[in-house]
C-alpha cells in the first residue's frame, strides 16, 4: 500500500467519523424528545449534554472533514471519488449548521392562541386526561393530548396570564 493510499484511507476514515459524530449530535436529541414516548432519566441527561456541546462538536467535525477532504483530494485522482468526498464534507457542514438550531423551540413552540369550546360541546375520550385551572369564576381544561404537541399553552384566564404545561 502506497503512502497516498494510506493518506486517502485515513482521510475517508476521518470523514466518516465526522459524519457519524455530526449526525449523532443532530439526531439523538430529536430521537429522545419525540412525543408520546417515555424518556428515561439517563437518555434525557445524555440528550441535554449532547445539546449543550453539539455545536462545538459539529464545528470541529466540519473542520476535520474539510481537512480530510483536502487530504483525500491530494491523495486520489478520479472525479467521482473526489466528488463523493466533497459531498460528505458538505453534509457534515450542513449538519453543523443544523446543530445550531434549537430543536426544542421548533418542536415545542408555545400555543399562543388556544381555541376553546363550552364543556358540553367538547368530545373527549372517557379516559382522557386534562389539566384544569380555575381562577376566580373562570375555569379552563387543557387536554394533555393537545399539550403534548406544544408542551406550553399561554393563556389569559380571568385577566390573569397563565402558562399550562406538562
């Protein structure tokens, strides 16, 4: 095996590692926080840790991928192999940008304009759970099924601003 073949193999290995790290940084928190699924304390702790450091990890992976693709470009000829390496580095870069996005805000944006109906007009399943709030003479019930998509309901009840969440 020649020196350029070894450099090319090492560059591809680094590029693949960068892809795995960047993909993990973006996808794992999404996997953990998806609705209607129990979340264990350990996996939630890991997801929050990944979220805290994912941007730095993704940027470092992007830089390493760029260096790896330059090394690969120098070590190999052939436009299609080089193109695949460049596409891999570009994908790592896109993941670095996505790592900067606050996934939680996108997935769990507050419902600022909840819609209500009279209790006798609402059809709920027999076992459906609600969060009930009563302030003064006003009362509201927020079905858990609806809150699970937003996790936060901003509302005003009897001229008092409230937040219903679970």
